[in-house]
C-alpha cells in the first residue's frame, strides 16, 4: 500500500467568498468535481512551501495570510493511504487555472456545503461542516 501526505487549502478572499476550482474532465481523481487547491507533499519542502506551490500551480494566486490547519484526515483506499492536511488562508485576485482545472468560482460556505457527493469530495465536505463556525 502506498502512503502519501496531501495538503489542501481553502482560500478566502476579501469579500468573504471561498475559491472552488473544477477538475478538468481528463483529471483521474473525480473528473468534473469541484475542489480546492492542493496536492501531494514533495519531500524536502515544508508544508507551507508545498501549499504555496500548489496554490500557484493550480490558480496562479498567492496566499496573503499564514495558512491555518483546519483538520487532518486519514483517507484509505484499496491501494493507497493518504493523510490529508487541510488549511485555510486568504488570497485575492483572478485565478489563472492550470490544465488540471476547467473553471473557478468564488462562493459562500453555504454554496460549498450545498454541493452533492457527485459534485464535491465528501471527506472535504465533512471537514468543512465540522469547522463551519470557524470559517464564517
């Protein structure tokens, strides 16, 4: 079984909206689903460096605040074990998406939580629901 560490970040702009990015149809992990920036940790880089790299690669944006850990999830699949560390941070601007993503939206937390499991990662939704008070 492969063990990986993943990092994600829920970006919030100055208007209080959160960034969602839609995975391109060619993306293997949930094509067409809405997501937040993130990916696998590169060994030898700090967590903050990995977050900044993923945000820049996927959106062209930079975090404008220190990332805060929202939660850590233990995700098990038949051939893969991912420890995912999800953060929140501030960012502003107009995203420039990578080929991995086809569109973006700045939305409310309620908009995110209203997405169904075919549209949004259920593990991430569970985490965001548990942190609702912290995020509003």
